[in-house]
């Protein structure tokens, strides 16, 4: 059940969320080279500008998994709002924005600390941010 998809800035890797976690696809061979287990019900996914981190929203447990692309491992889990869905990384790679569908908020994550620094109430329907 593939859901979210993101492409690295160099176009060499595609990351896909599904019930099994995150599938990593090598675009030169069009094969899955790794599967990274993440939280419950992964949905949104975004790659930072330099391609060394991937951020995955886990709708089922209210978290964001941070994946190191060199090792294809989860290096951090960040608690955000209820029902995180969409995710986007700013062009500098310093902030991640997460749309929390069930709490009608957007969490702002500082990527240097992997901590939520702000929660913005945006009202009903905060579903898709960046995806």
C-alpha cells in the first residue's frame, strides 16, 4: 500500500511510504535497495535539500521519523500533533513543517535539535502540506 513519495534532489533515490515502512528505490536500476521500519501508519515523506535526511510522518502514533540516508536507519523520533499527515522541509533544510490532520495544527521542527519549536493552530482541514 504505497502512500507518500519523495525524490532526492539529485534524483538518484526515491522514498516511498507504505505499511511496511519506507522503501528506498535506486533510480538507476529501478529496484528497492532497502526497507526502513518507521512508526505506525507512515504517510507523508520529505527529503532535505542535501539528501542526507528523510522525514516521515507517522499518522498512527503522532510522530515523525528521521532517517539517515547514508545508513537507511531511523536516527530520531519526534512527537508532533495528532494525525500527522503532510510534511515539507524549507529550502535551507533548517525547519520541517508537519500538518497534523486530527489536531488542526502545524508543527514546526528545528532540524538541528530535532525538536518541535512551535505549534500553529490553522483550523479545520490541515491535511496536506507539501504533499
